[in-house]
């Protein structure tokens, strides 16, 4: 069973910028990519301060070790940004807080009525619930600007896969952490509890108008891509452009 994409879509990647003159597609000083948890969730760590960091989508128990290892290097994960409330993106936030007690969890307010129910879905995947599900500390909203760890992050609300799905957009870096809204050549499932095909169509219209071709797209699962490639190759975005996406989703 695939929780995330309309079609099925490891590893570890790290980039540490050593000097301001170094040329790189990534413009943050510290950036890590981990694949974590039972559903192979993409988890990202980023910072421009090298003392505190952001972790996006704590989707597996490995995040506790990630937080612990970074703390030994003097980098504390103090902000946990969640793209949506499904358990494979949120459930292990409490493991980070066991290491960094003051770490704050951010989730869109439209997930208030659903995130605990998503947590209950773990048993459908043969998984045992973790000891404690963190209640979000900060309820975020559309177009909110977060200034965290030396980075300016814009919140884009993209309901469809779940009511409070969001994209975290770094406009200066031209990076978009898109969660399960869009994948390489696919989009997030819309046949799950609390999902909405109609809202997904509207969200994809919003995404393709607000996120320009040069943006790198970092999804919740699978390989990274970019907006130019998705507009050209993603069958759902092609159908959207042709006014036919409702025939696929509705």
C-alpha cells in the first residue's frame, strides 16, 4: 500500500558549504538529506547559522540520531517544519524533542482536526504507534513568512492530499520543499481520508503559477526534480494545462 503518490515513485546526501565564494546550486550553508522511516520519507536539515537548524518532515525514528549527531557538532535542531499531518511526516517529531526539548513543531492549522486521525492509520501499515505524538507548537497559515535559522521561508497552503498540506518555499535559494503535493512525474494521492481531488486541482494551479521553472522541487518521497521538468513531463500537470485533470481525479 502506497500512502503518498498517485503512482509509485535511499539514501543520504549532505552538503556543507565551506566558503561564501564556493559555487553551488544550494545556497544554504548547511544542508542534509536523509531517507527515513517505514515509508522512505525524505527528511531535510538546513541552516544558515551553523548553530541552530530546521528539520523538515520527521518521518522516521532515525531523526533522533540525526538530532543527537548534529548537537554534538554544535548544531541544534530548534525548528521542525512538517509539510502535512500524515504519520510518515509528523509522527517522530517527539523523538527530536527528546534530544532538543525546546524544538518547536510547525504544522498548518487546517490539520488540527485530522493529524491525530492520521496517526491512528499506522496500524493499517502493520506499524506500532510511537509512545507520544507531539502536538504542534506553531500553527501556520498560507503566505506566512518564517524567519528561521537564518533563512526566509514562505508557506504555501496546498490542500488536496490532506487539508493542511503546505509547501515551504525558499525564494532566494529557489528551493521548494513540496511534501506530497507533487512528485517527479506524479502527484499526491487524493483518495485518502480528508483528501480532496477538487482542492488538489486548485492547489496544482496555484503551484504552477507561483513556483517558477527554475525552482528545485524536493518532495516528501522519491527523487528531487524541478518545476520546468514537471511542467514538461508530469502527466498530471500536462492534463492540468489542457483542462483535463478533472477527468483523471474526479
